[in-house]
C-alpha cells in the first residue's frame, strides 16, 4: 500500500547502544522530516531533508544522525542512546511547496 | 524560545458545544498555519490550514480564525462530537524560505463528553 511507514513501531534499547529507526515513503515526496513527541513539548523537529543527499538540522539534532541516499528512505540513527531520547518518533513527508505534510504511525522508543 | 504558543493544554466540552483552541506566534515570516489532529497511537493528520492573506477559513464544522496584526490564530470546532476527542496541534512554517519545516505548538487535548 502507498504511504509512509515507520519501523519498528516499538523499540526498547539500552543506554549507549546504537539504534536506527526506519522511514519509508512511496509517494516520491521531496521533503522528509523527523520529529520527536514528548509530553509537554509537542512535536519538535530533529532533522529534515529537502531531497536525496540533502539534509539539515532542526530544533533538537544533538545525538542523532540521518542519511538520505534514496528519495524514499530517511533513517534516523541514535549513535549512543541516552534515557533522554526516550520518546515517540514521527517521520513525515511532503511534496514541498504548498502541500501538507503526511506523518507515519510513529515509533515508540524506550531507552533503559 | 517557543515560537508557537498554544492554549489551553486541555479542554473538556459538552457534546454539541463549541471548542476553541488558541495559538500565538512570534515569527512574522511565518506564512502557513495548519492545524493537525492526532488520535492516540496515530500520527498527526492535517485538519485545516490557512495563509495570512485571509482572516477566516471554514471546512465543515472546523473554522480557523486568523489575526495577522495580533499574530494569533484559533481553531473553532462547532457542534463538537465525541469523535472529535483528540489532541490538536497548531503549527506554522515559513514557506517562502523554502524549508517547509513545521514549528508546532505543544498541543491541546480535547475531550468531548456526551
């Protein structure tokens, strides 16, 4: 089915481990985004990408790495997970221009 | 610095009543103001959006009111229904800058009671 999918939906990892969250979209949207959602903070932008091989930092990029070698994929890597990175992570995509952003179902990450 | 301030944090409304959620922004370069609706366990989904060249936009029971001089915008849900119970986020972006990234408010949890 077309759309934007995130995997895994749930992940528990230990402090210090590297973990990668996957995001795949089938619309060939130019723009992709990673947000984290925390109680009391709403949604905060981590990184975004305007096209393949073009990425830029958002509001809270520290401790995260992204790559975009293909238009349809935008993985987010936590290089060395910390408890403060326990959150729900949402990937989104947009055609850009005057179009809406579509969000995935989210990945709930717990760092213990 | 929070660029989009949303209130209230939570809201309880009787079925059939009007739900009102307010947002204020600081960055005068913002030129696109969407509202997103999020149900538990789901990602946010676009509900309605407005640009600063109009003062009001209505889609069914949902209306955005926009006050450019006050740098404020609000969502009105008329005839609120239990199915409207969700978390609502206002957002803003500067599309002229070309980044299309959204800055979100902290969200309002709406509960519509029968």
